[in-house]
């Protein structure tokens, strides 16, 4: 299994298939390395793109961002 993350397209260039093309290129590389399963974390903006490509939801995750003044250390002290 390999992961694909942080695929993004500048707002002015969206809707041209660039994100889809980059994701397919990453999948081709992974398959070439012998992997048969690709996973990714999709933003709300990218969700439909990946859904059209055939990805499906197997789990959801929650991203926690501390409010201003709450510290923000990623690891416990």
C-alpha cells in the first residue's frame, strides 16, 4: 500500500484535469513499484475528483487545529 497526499492545483488552473493527471501519475509509479493499493486523504475540494477516479471512503479522520492561545504543540511535553 502506498499513499498519495498534498495534491493541489492553483485556483486559476482548476478544472483542467491537472490534479487528476498528477494523481494518475503517482498511481502509475506506485504500481510500477509493485504496489496494488493506493490510499489518500482528500479535502472537501478534492473529494469529487478522487471519487470520479474510483477511490472510495474506507475511513474518515478528524484534523484538530488548536484555537489561538491554546498552545499548539503537536507532541506532549
